[in-house]
C-alpha cells in the first residue's frame, strides 16, 4: 500500500509543479501537465527503468479515466441548449468538416506517404481526426469562454467532431453486435430519466444528506461507462450526453457545479493529463522524427485547410477564426483511445502507436499554445463583461 501512496504523492507533486508553472507562463494547466508528464516519464525511465512512474497501474488508469469522464460530463453541462439550438448549423457543419478533413487526409498520408497497411491507415485517420474535448473545455473554463456563445459554439462543434470519430471507429473496426443494441437501448432509457431523477433527488434530499447529487451523477456515469466498454464503445461518450441533459439543471445549481469542478480539476484530471504525457516514447520519436512530423503536420494542416474557410462563414473577425480553428485542431482523449484500440487489437505496431500518440499529444499542446499567445480573442470577453475574472467567478476554487 505504501507504494501506491508514494506514486500518488509523486504524481500530485507533479500536478502542483504544473500549476505553478502554468500560473507564471499564463498557459492552460492541462497543457503544462501534459508537457510535465512527457518530461517526468523521460527522466524516470532513464534513471529508474521503464514504467517507474506507474503509468500503467490499474488504479492510476482508473483515476485518469474517471478524470476524463467527469471533465467530459462538465463540458456537456456547460452547454446552453438555447445557444446550441441557435448555432445548430455552425456546430454541425464545423464539427463534421473538423472530422472529415483530417480523417481522409491523414488516412491518405499514412497509406501513400508512409506506406502503412490499409487497416493501419484507416486507424490513423480516425485517431488524428479528433478534437480534444478535455483540453478545449479546460481552456474554455480557464479563460471564461465557456460562459459566452463563442465558447459554447466551439464546445458543441467539438462534440460533433468526436461523435464522427466514435462512429467511424465503430463502423470500420468494431462490429455491431447485440451488445451494441443493449448499450443503445439502456442508454436511451437511463439518459431519458436522468434529468427527472436528478431533479427529484435534489428536491427530496439535496439539502439534507451529504452530496447525494454528486454520488448519483457519478453512479450513472460509471454505470453507462461500464456498459459502453462492454459493448465496444467508449465511456466518455455517454458522459458528454449526460452532461448536456443536465445543462439546465447545472445552470441553476452553480455551487454544485463548482464543487464538481474542484473534485475533477483539483484531483482527478492531473492524473489524466500527466498520464497522457507519460505515454509518449521519446526514444521512438528520436529514432524516426520524420514520421512524427508527417503525422502531426498532416493532422494540423488538414484541420486548418478544412476548417478555416468554413469557420469564416460564421466568424468574421480574424483572431476569432484562427482561435476557433486552432482549438478544433487539438486532439487527446479520443485520439489516444483510438490509437490504444488499434494497438491492443493488432491493427498498428508499438512503434506506430508511439508515433500516433505523440502526434495526438503534440496537437493538444502546440495549436493551443499558438492560439493562446497569438490569436486570443480577448475582445469577446471584454464585450461580455467577462475576462480573467471568470476564473474566480466560475472556476474551481471554493471560497
């Protein structure tokens, strides 16, 4: 047991260090945690051997997955249904193109430039077609964009983008079976009742017992997540839909949302983002950097060429268009999930897996850094009376 506590202390120490660095660099904590994870894994593996940080221990993987699920749930809960309805065309078009352009472009690159197998090429297209809901939501939360229509539109487009990724992975690689049907039916029933049961529990027990709403929400997310994994899908997808269904409830329960953020951002997501960084094999990248550069460049360039003209139809200001495009060019959760699926099913080799994960993680860091430093549309926050003050007003620290 002392080994578990030691590893947990090391990881939380890295999380604290990441927070301090992010504060001084004025960058997203999620991006810094990923970079710290890459550096820490490289140092630990060099001096103490492979897996010295315990990245693949079952309990740590569980905490990381829980962080991704709850962060995705909160991202869905931040969406205002009225805003999304008014931006339906934008969300659908941007999300669809955000998936299709890199899916076809990166699959073609892997097949005809890198000469990978057909199956590996399709898997590459899927893994690099994603947009990171976790990173985008973390950035939206820290900047305050999650409270204005611009940020809500970006989050909605991210969901459509990743939905296309999940569907493609299922259609091409995961055959539909009776398990898929069971998952869909149970999810429809549970999610249909979810808002009503949550409201009932809040009225009956919300102010009388200890955090029953948090326990109820986590129960539903874990239950649907287990069913999703059993059926061959992913646990994160029903979490996002569950969050969307509770968006109106969350808008009325601001203190509850803040407590959920504190739990998620303060404890769980550091394990997720740090672990994502530790998955990168630095020796593999050093041995063949050209492959990594091709994959990373293919993802970002295909995203930009596909999305920038389309986003220009909905956003006219230059910084807004570039910021929107670069945020949609990120990738992490579903990208690493897709790569891991391909690796575990023998579709791609360990080396190809390292290249894909490295490209996915680089796309989470580099486009976001460029967007934050060069194209931050601060005028939208000032116009809406928001700004960095949003971090305190809507953030994760309880007063």
